[in-house]
């Protein structure tokens, strides 16, 4: 969607009395959507899913961008404490069951947010994975919430051009070789033989956390 089309759709949702929110990982490419939304309505809640495992650089960058864009950023934390997130051998789940770890720390906390809002403005792009390529601009989510994917037809070059035009900051770990940045225990620098999102869960044959598989109705 073009920027003016995104604005028109967001304003149409608001005029219809819909409660809107977005989420952001505060990676460099994620800033395009929150920057666009900040120009439309910077009171729209921006939920940062704070797993407790983020790089310190990500948390500091979140705070910096929140102030720079004047965002309404809200920390969303898991309900299950870390001492209960262990397998039968006592290991933290990210070492043995990363899918369940993601469920507890990312997917499950979203339940209350979906219940409280009507529209989730989500920045997924079709060029990121086959799963995302199969999505539509509007799709139902859990609890009667609607997912709105305004960036679905954007590609990496379009993101780069927007970043350049608006002089958007870059996540500080990018200059150290990190491209897809998630939780610190699982994220690695991008290897030439990897696909971009494989670096998020190094060696785990995993490219999605559940936010875009479990929280979407086909």
C-alpha cells in the first residue's frame, strides 16, 4: 500500500470507532511502519513484546526511538516467570524447546491485547518468508481482532528508500553484522549461507515465533 492509502485506511478504522494498536521489534526495518503511524496518529499504542531476553542495545534503541518519534510505546511482558520456563531437566526452554519459549514469551502475552483492541496494524512483508507471502492485507486474528498488513507489498528496497529519505536511525547491532535481531540467546550474525530470518533462531530450523502463525486465521 502507498503511504496515503495507509493513512486513509487507518483513519477509516478510527472513524468507525475501531480500537487500533501496533507491535514493533524496533529493528531498523520495523521503524518504517511506526514512523508512518507516528505521522498519522502517535497515540496509537505500540506494543514492544519484552521477552526478557532482548539485547540491551535493542531496549536502549526502543527508548531512543520512542522519544524521537514521540510514540506511545508499551512494554508487554510474559505472564509466566522465567523460573517456571524450564524443561524437565531444569534447562531454560530456549535451549530445548524454542517453540514453547516463544509461545510463553511472545504469543501468549498477546491474548489480552487482541481482546482489548479491534485492529492490529502489523508490519509483515511478503518478501520475508513463504508464510508471509500467503497473507492478505486484512485477515482475522484471534478473539475477533482484525490484522491489517499495510506493508505486505513492500520489499527490502522500498524499506531502504524510505529509511534513506527520512534519515531513519539504524539499530546499533547492524554495524556488527546482525541483520535479523531477536532474543539474545538465539540470535546470531547472518552467515552467507543463511536466509535472513534463520539468524533469529540459529541452528533450530525455525523462522517464525508464532505471532504470524498462531495468531492469524487463514
